[in-house]
C-alpha cells in the first residue's frame, strides 16, 4: 500500500486514499485503529493521488485528480455521484479539498487558486453556475 492522504471519520476510523501496489490500482479504504481494512472503494477508473474530505455524516469527498472530478462516496464507501465534473473544474487538476460543513461549501485547491462550490444544493440538472461560488487566485491576494 502506498498511502496518499488520510482523514479521521466521525466513527473514529480512518479514511485513506492509496495505491494498492498488489492490484496496481488506486483505492479509498476505511481502516480501523488496529489497521484492519473494513471496506474499500476502487472504482475502475479512479485516477491517481486522491485527496479526501469527510463530513459529519461520514460522506466522503474524493478529489479524483487523474479524471479531473470530485466524487461523493457514502459512509459505506459506495459511490453516490460525481459531485463536480471536469467541466465545472474548468479542466484544472485539483490538489486539495477542504469541506466547510457549517457553510456547505467545498473548497478545491489548485496550484495557484481555490474554487468554492456550494455542495448542499440538490443535484438535479444544475449547471456549473448553480453550485460554483467563486474562484480566488494568488494574483487576487497580493498585498
């Protein structure tokens, strides 16, 4: 196992994104404090270097950088939906995630900017503008 990122879940387990070197695939796994793997998500097209964030209910946001999308997994590591796609990310590779639960906003960090998405809105046939809040770049923050 080659771990990439880990966060603690609301149930005191750990959610880990990693490369399974035996299977030669990327995975998201839930591991207890003894190191036992409780469950795994290994979507066949999961790209490299997934950064993750978890909400209070145990839902997991996965930055699938290789496929330029953000996945939403439930607490059982089952795929709920692609919450933000490559079009909404404007074809940028996401690097880090931060979920601000009190605001329902997912911050997606890129190399020199941060995009803010309102992920609490219902996903019907919404457009990018329905959940996109704003983009903040390094050039906007100069003193």
